[in-house]
C-alpha cells in the first residue's frame, strides 16, 4: 500500500476464533522474516530511496456474522529469521 512517499507492506491475518490469541499475534518472527525478505526484493526492483517503508498488520476475526478488524501500523521492524536446516 502506498500513500504519497509512505509504503506499507501489509500482512492480513484472519481467524474464526480468538481462544488462542488475536489474529495479529500470529505474525511471529519467522513470518516477519519472510515478509522482510520479500519487501527487500520488492524494494530492490521497484523501490525509491526517498520513500519510507514500514510493516503493518491487519487482524480480522470472523465469528458468525460479526467481523472485527484490528489495524496495527508499524507492527514490526525489519527482521531476518533464522534459517532452518535443509533436509
């Protein structure tokens, strides 16, 4: 998403229950690392050094006909997740 010179990479997480936490809590370090690496690739191809980049998360909870949205701007900083050993 871009507005003027602000570019947000937005992760959307949807859940039908919150028994184990809110949807935004499921964007953990490993996922943040994948999003960061993807953002770096995008920036290297299409980015502009004058732009400001950030990571936002939208949590969507759907319980029957009730839908709740939670928007977190600047939800996390650039991450590099540890690499898992290949099998």
